[in-house]
């Protein structure tokens, strides 16, 4: 696993039987990690610094509704960065096949590149990351769960990409996730779900089951709101299920790196999370984030873009990688939507 190099690999993975990168294929920055580690923050940092837009790869956040419960990044926190495929799918649309996500994300990446911007993919659903990146023969079906396949499965990458993993020490992350659940409750999670259960019929909720219904918090607080579970027990279940999700996500990322040979660079956000838990204050958090995550992450992306530019790939808007950490140029900012909600520019 790549963990300390200063740049992301820009060559296709040797595993699998893919055909390699097509001419002019957009370059991607792909940010993975367990829930709560800071993927969203880094994706916005990268997009602002390098002139990019974010494509969501969280399978629950694809669906409209339950913004607090599903942890969609609030509009104010997007800092002017356009977000795509966030709340873009109707809640009753059913399960989105991997091939459909692949097509949607491909179209977004092509559109972003055509406007001279950098595509930053962020999300905790590693099956969607696989759906987007795996280079498989044209007649091969995308597996629903590639991580259940045997160890002989080693897909190549079909995009030139910089893969960054925001990671946090396991025990520290578990403590932080428990606190974050309490914060979500304080931010209105219970009220949001009380309104949801009151406003929907059992048939409608059944239609939502492949998407919103799988969000951690929906079944647990549903039991509480129906009077079948105490509030404390429901919250404890949410915390335990969130910790299990985080552990599963880390296991899949390790499979990508160690099993598939994808060039994943690990960024350790543990000091940032420790500062937050200890109440060290915004300045201490920011210093840790800059030192351990944002700074090394941007350096890796810039090196990747410079390497791509030297090989004649990509466009001029994001290929300079000159190390100057500033927002996009005024010309690029003119092309950025000011606000975006449910994948519609407003």
C-alpha cells in the first residue's frame, strides 16, 4: 500500500484485463475513507485550491431527502464548490445498479473536464468507487459486490487518477463517531425522522428501502418512534452500526490497495480528530489538518497533475501544479455555480 510517497501513481494498474486509458480521458482525484474521517472536507479543499468540482460516490447520499440522517454536506459548507450526484436520485427510484452510477459519473466527469475543471470524486461507498474506476471488458457485467470476489480478481484502473485515503486510528475514530452521532441527534436527526415517518406510508417507505431505508438511523430510530425501542437503545444501536460500517469501509480500501494493487496514498487525520475530541480549538485542528492531510494531499494531487501534463494528458486549466495554494482563477470562478442543491444549480 502506498502510504508515504509524495505523489499519486499516474500509470494504470497492472492487474486485471483492462484495455488502458482512452485518449483524452479525464483525470480524477478520488478521495476515500471511513465515515467521519474528513473525505468531504478534503474534497472541498482540493476543489477550491485546484479548480475542481465534486462528484458524490456515497450510495445513500445519492438519494433525495433525510439530509441530516444521511450526512449530506450543507450548502454553506460547500464553500462555493459545485457538487454533483448529491440528492440527485428520487427516493422511490429503487437500487441504482453499478452500471447506472458508472454512466452518471462518467457523464459528470466528462462535463467537468470539458469546462476546464478537475473532477474530485468523494464518498464512502467503495462499491461505487469500483464501479467508476474498474477497467473491465465491454461485455463484462459490473459486480454488485466486487469485494466478495476471490483474490484472483484484480481490476485495472480505467481512468488516470490520484487515489487518496483519509484514515484515522481505529479506537480514536470509534470514539469520534460516537460523539458525532450525538451531534447529529442534536442537529435534528430525530425530528427529521419523526417527520419522515409521519409523512410517508408503509408502502412509500418500502419503495425507499433500497436507498434511504438503508441509512443508519432510519431503522433504529424507526423502532424508537414506533414505541418498540427506547431512545437510548436506538442511539446505542446507531453508534454500534456506524462503527461497524467504518471498519468495513477500511477493509475494502485495504483490498483496493493490497489486493488489487491500486495506488492508494494514505493520509493520517488522527491528530485532527484527537484535537477535536480534546477540545483543543479550531486553530489546533486546522494546524493538524494542514500538516497531515490537506498539505500532503494537495502536494500529491499537484504532482499527479504535473506528471499528467508532462505526458500530454488532460487540459491546461488544472495541469500547472505550480504549488501556489490559491482559489481558481477569476476565469475559472466565472464558470463555477454559486450554489447547488439536489444536483440542480440555483
